[in-house]
């Protein structure tokens, strides 16, 4: 493919400026000179409001989107480069993906050629050179299982890994379960031999399945003997988890017979540590197809994870079809040079985006339910609503000055206004359809990262604050959240949100679940406040955090470095009062998509840390072993 233009960037540290500057170079690789053009690019390292440009003029900045022009009369000759420097950055770039992810030109004739972009270079700075590392680990028990079971005893193993066949006496329901988990294994490992068969043979090990009321509904016991395997489970979930354990064991024995085997004598007794073993996926910053979401659900099931928080809306895009409000997807689901939403985070001039139609959602939810995964929809409000407000501009206060506040991501005036009655009509309409589409007991309302200056320039909001005796934006947000909570509860659902929902007076803890993400200490703080809590601290469980300190390690580091070992080692119960520990309902991985511009980057960032979080949610603290996990993680499937 011919490249006519290329943009390269270098970060220039400066002792006199905490954030330094970025030098950008636009190369003309075409056969003709160009002049009178405008360069647009998107980068997480943004020019601040008071930024200075040497060698050009900054024309516009919307969150991560920038437009700049060269000096008047400038002509970019073939083979030459336009070089300019941006000083005055919103934050210090620390890794190669912090620079431009996409770019395009708007030429004098209105055409928009694409500009190739390279990763940002580090010019003259200190680079530790560290990159993601996972040790070879060690294997002491010859089983390949993640998460590791609660109790394992292996006394003898088969010399080979014979097929496992459902016993002829199996019920139709149990045969269906065996076929379901065999299908799961085949989707994740299409080149491998299926773990189970339904037809018995002389070489197959028979598998009998029975219900055992003494076990938890999601618990199971496997008894291995030379003449067969007995699976006992407390319920359908426990039965399927036992089958997944067997499928992993046999896959390991077939893949690496020198280290792994199928037991011929021994027992596994197992049940999860926490009820909530979750994974969150942001599909707004970058749209992920229904096929990708389904594949992720399969991976979660293989890791015995049972909750999927689907982050369906954000500033960058609205991804859920709402029949009563088609504008949300007609306008809010797309961005590009000819759209209301400008390009961001790797998308360019061309139309970019997508959404999930209602039938797609139903199919995804049904697929998840068949794998014992609850799909929790997240509609992120009141902040992160740029896409909503573009689609439904009547939800703005017309007398609120434009750009009177900006979110931490740089979006101007991006929060739903609590003082506008139509705001609550909007919520009632959206939540009613969400409640119909998603059988989950929860609706997650986001509630994160509302700027402390939000609404303070809105006359309607100021009047409301005076009437309700609210002193600041957090208290006004709490007022809003309580109204949203009432709508959710009125639909027969439970209320979930990020940990900020407890700020400013918070909401009632009754039927409320909060996901603690800002600091590790938030878990204990929210538990002490009477909330049910899921631990998802960015410092350990956000999979978009870099896995090493080096410049060339991809991802971001606003919450620090989360190495695979550090992620595995995090103890969600640290600092908890033992008497209140029951309010910690589980753990959750966070997959944010700002940097997920390719499948390769997704896999690099997600694995093996997704499995580490799965093991934290399942395996007793005393049974966890980093070196064992490191060795076993290499056999786990990726996207």
C-alpha cells in the first residue's frame, strides 16, 4: 500500500516544564507539493488550553482530537517534512502509545488523505527499558487448570490422555451440558481434540454425573478412578464448572504430555471464593463487534468468571439501540470528519463506530446465560455523556456557557444536567428498555469522573442547588444519583455504579452494588459505608495499565504499573474488617479501550492478567501460587 503522508512524534522532556513538549513531523511522501492544508490527529497526550505551538497554529482541540495548520504560505515539498512543537501538555507522556494514534489532512480542495502514524519516540529521556515479563514458572501437580481448584489430590495418572465419554446412563440435560462445554473448548481451541465425546468406546474413560445437595450450587467434586470419573455438583453451574475443569485438564495433557496428565486416581473438591468474578469491557472508545464480545464471553467462561459489565456508553459513542430514541445510535454511535462527533483515539476522517441492535443484544445475553455469565449493562451517567448530548441537545441548559468545564478526558460540558426535567424522562425511557433487554438483576449507572466544576455555570443547576441546599457538584451529583436509583429500583432492578456514587452524601446502600476502582483503599471505605462492593482497583485490575515501566511497553500508566505478578499478588481483602468482609462480593477486571486499536494489543494487555483476576475470584487465598499460575497461563486461550 502506498503511503503518501506520514506523521511521526517525539516526546521531549524538559526540566523546566513538568510535562515537556511533543515535536511532530509531517512527511510528504507523495509526488506533489501541498499547501493550504490542515493536519488533524488524535492523541491521549493532549495540548492544554494554554498550549503554545512553535512552527504552526493550533486551530481546535476537542478531548484527544487536534487540528493544526502550518504558517501562512507554507508549502510542503515532496520528500520534505513540516516540523512543529506543542508545548503545554495536559499530562506527561510515559509510554509509546501516548502519542498520535491516527491522523489525516484536509487539503485546500477539501479532500482528506489519510496520514500514516508511528508510535511516539522518546527523545533524550530516561527509559528503564523494562517490558512485560512472565517467568517460566513451575509445575508441581501435573494438572493444567486455571483458576486453581480449592482442593486437589492426584495419586496416579493415565499414561496417555484417553477420551472422556459421557456415561450411557446420563440424563438428557447432563448430555447437553457435556456437549455445551465440548463446544466451548472447540471454539477456544479449534485445532485441538475435543475434550468429551457422547459415544462410549473401549478406549474412553466413562464420566458419570450426579447432583449432590451437600455441595454449593456452584461447587463440584471430581473423583478419578482407573475405570471412570465421577462428577458430583450442587447445581447446573457447579456441574459445568466441573466439566470445564475436566476439559482444561485433558487439553493440557494433550498439548503438553511431558508436564500434564489426566488423573486416574485422586479427587478435586472445588467451589468459588467469591460470588462475583467479573470482567468489564468498554465498547465506546473503540467498538468491538458482537463476535469479539461473544469470544470474550467464552474466555470468561473458560476462566469460570460469571459477571460481564458491558460499558455501552461514553463520550466517544453510544452503542446500544434504544427503540424509542433512535437518535442515540443514528448520531451518537458514529464519529468522523463529517459527523457531529470528531475522530478520537485511533479513528480518522472516515466514518467510524457501530452499535448493537436489540436482537444482537438478546443473542449475546442468551449466549452468556448458557455459560452462567450475568451480563450487567452500564449506561454511564451523568458524566461521560458527550454522545448523548450531541444526539439529544435539548438535554442541555441553553443558558449554560459552552466550555464552562471540561472532564478529565478533555470533553467540554459533558454531563447530563440534574436540573432539567427531561433528563429524568430520558433516563426512564432508556432504563425501561435496558431492563427489558437484560435479565440481570443490576443496572449499572456509571457515575464516575464528573468534573468538580460541572453545572456550576448552569443557571438551572444553580437554582436547583439553592432550592435543595446543595453546596457543590458532588452533592448535586448525589441528588441526581438518588433519582436515578429510584428509577432503577422502580423497574425491579438493583442499582450499581462506580465508587464515586458514594460521594457527596451518596445513595442508599440498600440493593446497591459499587465497583471500587480509584484506589485500593476504596474497597474497605465502601464496605465500612455499608455497600456491597466489587474490588477493581486501577492499580491492580485495570488491564489498560502498563505491565512494565519501559517507554516501549504499550498501554497507559495513570494508575501506575500493574505487572502480571503484581496483579496476581493483589489481595482484595487487605485492610478489611473481618466482620464486614462479607460485603466484598467479588473482584473484576477492567478492560478500557483507549489503547485497544488492534487484536494484538488487546491480547498483550489482557493476558495473563485476566486469568490472574479469575484466580483471585475463585481460588482460596492460601491456595494461590504465582509461579504455578505463570506456568499454566501459557495454555489459556486468547482473543
